[in-house]
C-alpha cells in the first residue's frame, strides 16, 4: 500500500514525510481493517513532525481524521480470508475490552461493523479501559491514552487498522472529505465549547455544573478548521450568542464575518465588549495573554492546543496579575477527546447539518498541505484524498 511515512523529526520546510510502499496491515482479533478514502490534516501533525509532541517510535504514518470503509474484520485466525467474513461474526477477542465505562459497554460477540460499512477514526486510538478516568468516561485523561497517527499508524495511507470499539459510524449526509475534519477539529471544538460553558451534550462537566449559565459572548482566537466549526455550531445551537473572532490573517477575518461572526479583528485588538469565554486554538503564547485581558470577571479561557511553540514564550513575562488574572478569571486546557465527544458531535453535525469548508490535496502532497497549514494559508479544513 502507499503511505506518507514520517521517518525523522524536523522542520516541516524540509518535507519530512516520504511516500513509501508498505505492506497492508493485518487486523487482529477485535480490530477493523479500514480502506482509507480521506484523512484530515491537523495542526497536531505539525507538533508531531517538529518534535513538540513527538511519536514514541519512528517511522510512523501520521493522520487522525480518518474516513474509509471496513475492508476486513480481525479474527484470531490471521490466515482467514476477509471476503469470507461478510455477514459472519468473528471470534470474540480474548483481550481485555477497551474502556468499560457507563457509556461504552464491552464489545458484544456480534461485531458493530460489517464489511463495506463507512467508518471514521479520531485522535483517540485506544485507552486502558481500567483506570479511574476510563471508568468515569474521561478516557481522554487515561495514562495509557494512545493517539492515532502518533502512537499507532494513522490515515495518511491506503489502509490502517483500529480497535473496533474506537471506530465511529459516519452519517450519510456527509461526503468522506466533509466528514474527516469533524472527527478532530469538530469534536475537539465541541469539547472546547462545552468546557467554555455552553451546555452541549451530556458531559458531567456541563455548563450548569460549572456555574456559568447563561453565557452570551464568546471569543475564538485563531480561525482554522476547529474555529470555523465552533462558529457554525454556535450559530445554529445558540443564535443569540455574539461571537468575536481574533485572527492574524485578514482572509480569516473576512471568512469569519462571512460565517456570521459579530466582529473579527487581529489577535491584539480589543473587541467592542468583554467576553464570557474565549477559546484559543493558536500554537503560540501571545494570544493567551491578550485573551485574558478581554475576559469579563469570572470569564474563562479554554486553550485548545496540544502544545504551544517556544517562539514567543517571553511574552508571558507581560502577564499582569491585576489585568489578566484577577477577578476570578480561569484558564482551562483541552486534553484530547473522548469517543463520546466524537459520537455526540457527529450526531449534532448531521442534524443541523454542519458541513466544513474543505480544501483537498492528493496523498502525495501531504507535505505541501501541512506547510500551507503552518504558513496560515487556511480557509476551513485541509483534507488528503486517498484514491
């Protein structure tokens, strides 16, 4: 199979991903073999490639916004012909079931998916299923959290495997390219919005329990794949919420206004009013300090980034307690996503429906797609086509 392989950590400008021919993976018991049709391109891949959250081993196939069809169901008999599995139930896995939480029961003997079903894979590839976080539905905090495309081969390839319990059904309303960004940019944006105080879903840390209801003004710092999906979600679910977008790019500011933002300006601009909450999706520190100054008393900054770069870290020295943190302002990070986040957001996005703006690239152009993302040539989400 063809795959874009990361063989070394380094600058993205040096095109570190290499097109390679690899053996197609073989699914073991409890796994699915997926024939990949589309894979979203995420800023987290930049963090992996450039060493801010490096893979534990190299080489590895990146990609964690994966859409494709089930090509085979894993069995304990590795010589079994996948074609003979159509309609059959594979042997039940003797391995421990992933995440036995109230929301995710052990996998039944009859598989959830059949050959030909369209499925998606998100950032969460697996978790231990036994720790306090997994048992309480917070598998995103599991000490044994495995990330797709970092800890296990991902979707920058023609085929990949995944534990069946961590695959998601894709609603028919979406094309493959439209569905891919929903699995990460959409799901983590959905989680960020809930943590910011908007009462979506059924998470234990809902807005009512956070004591921040009602909230009427939301800021979005950075306006890429995740930001534009958050705006679309708010626009449909909370039409009275005023959304203020902070972005360095004039094109992103124009795009935000086209999608219904109340106001759009530079990350260092002051909005017309102070805000209840701000979601920061940027890779740098400056917008964090600026955002804190734009919060109301009791306001919350939610940082939706897996890592921050070092290039402007000195800017934190400009933090003034009275201006930026006093009056019970809060800072909260977003750590990964749970399967429940992905499931709920896919259902919500299909009902509305929310469809991302998508720019497509060929698989072999993955380096260019990532470089365009790094250089902020963004309008919506970037997706690789795997033909």
